[in-house]
């Protein structure tokens, strides 16, 4: 049965796109070689969301032949950082080849995966043209649109978040605009795919650089004996020239900082390294180590050694109220505390099984009981279900890395 849209990759970007398309009445199929993306829904979607999508006509397919029967194909596969620090485009290459051999004339191909500027015009275009015998911009439309999902958000959804698009040709841009205008209130046309790709580079790096500044301020303010959280509270009253970012135990999530000047890629435009991005990544990557050191120092100041100490980690996901562990700093913090000899356990209402070094970490069933019995409780993620005032009363020693507890009730980052 033909469909209007095929979403290739049902993870962080693909599942929200498929859900928005189904809600808009678009006949949609989902193609993903990893079936876990349906049994373990990403991007804040729940099994109930999947059931609603299926009742709305959504179908998942495993036969790539189905990709040749759609008008629009959106590639949303993951492109994580590889061991060499470059983006791993292997999933994108597999998706492109699967689609190319079935690509029909007049199809609109959209890429939403995080990529380096130039990837759509070079890497993806070449694979699609070689595999199909068709020419992009003449026989089929090709465009890039950066993913802008805000997992778990109650205020920003697909409809009210503007969609940036950049096509290979003006006709490609308009074809992409016609599709996305069915899903969102506003479509923003970039000059071309490279500009659209670079939008994602800027947006992702903006987040990392500003969080890095907040993290550096957290370390400085602790050394100076200054209440950083009060500093931020006051600074954000400025009506211009300031946007509040807050520190934390590290930076998680699916958006990785991208530096097109330092990561080699065939066909990229030569440019100077984004030195600030590299420094920001260095600072943010260092935060789990800093948090672990603060834990050891706090224990020592209260007459206890990290070796043998019972440490309870609260909230191990990368974002509040979301069952997503992608890039969460909790894993490295747990590893470092274990290396110091601490006995680590955790509590998280969204995570029922958590493993560090392939070994299960004990999960606390009763939050207050666990906090009362732990030598140190560390708030890593501020889930809405946590009663922080009650927690501060029960915990023997509490380190708050999110500045969420009442003033004076806990040690803060």
C-alpha cells in the first residue's frame, strides 16, 4: 500500500517527525533496521504514543522496497561521534543506499540527521545519484532540514517550532517547504543546504559554549565562596544582551558539538577551527570529574572517606522527566566514584535498569529511605517527581548539581 511519507530512522528526530505527520493525516511508514526504537521509544515518546500512531495508520516496515512507493522520504538516522572524533556517517550511507536503488522520479528526499556542512550536496547526493541513475535537482528533489526536537517539552512541539529548510535548487526548497508546511506553523527558507546544515552547527554549538561558560562560572564561584545561582537569578533580569544558562554535572543529549574546521570530511569547505567549540567541549567533558572531586571533598569534610562511602545518585537521565540516557554524565560520575571505592546506587523514576561497565547498578525503591541511609546523596537530574525540600531533610549529606534545592538546604555545585 503506497504512503505519502517514509521516515528512515525512528530515533530522536525520526519518531517525532512520524508522529507529527500521522497527526496531520499524512500516510506514513517508518523504516528502521533497529527495532528497539519502537520497543524503547525515543525523544520522550511513550508506548501509548506509538499505539496512537499505529491506530492512525502508521506502519513500520522492514522491506526497503516500500521506500520506492512514497512521494517524500525523510532520512533521520543517527550520526554519532566516532572514536576518531569525526561524525560516523555509516548509518546515513546505509539509508542512502537502501533508498537510492528504489528512488523514483519526482520524489522529495529530506535529510534531518546532524551532519557537517556540505554533506547533503556531496556525500548524500552522490550516493543517491549513483544508486538510482537519477539526478538531484532535475529528477528528484533534495533538501536539508535541521532537527529541532525538544524532548519532553510541554511548550515546544513540532507545530509551533519553525522549520528551517535548504534545498539543492529553488524548486527543491519549495518542494520541501510544501511538505513541512503541513506539519509546522512556520517554514524558514535558507539559501541552500549548506546554510541549513550550518544552522544546526550554530544552534548546537551555541548551547555547548554557553553551558561551558556557566560551568566555568560554577567552579570559579565555588572557589570564591559566591552563590552562583543567585548571580544567575540577578543577571537574568537584564532585558537585553543576556540569556541565562545554568551549570550542571555535564552535557548530555543527542546534539554533539560540531567543528567543521577541524573534522576532516571529503568535499568540505576549508575553514579555520572553531577554537571556542573545542574549548567548550573540553570544559563540559571535565564536569563529571569535577563533580566526583566535589563528592570526595564533601565526604572528607564530614569525616568520611570516599572509599566505602554509600553514594546515592538521583536522576541519571540526560534531561528531566525523560527516559533517555544518551550522553548522560551520570555514567562517568558513577565510574569515577566507583574508582574511588564508593558503593554507588541510584534512584530514577524513569530508569528501571542502569548499567555501568556492563554491571547493574543497585536501584533504590524508596527514595527517602535510600537518602537517609546514604553517606552522600547527589542530585544529578531534577525530575518533577522529586520533593527536594523533603529530600534535603532526609539526606545525611546532599550535593545539588542543578541549583534546585531551597537555599541553605544543600551543598550546591
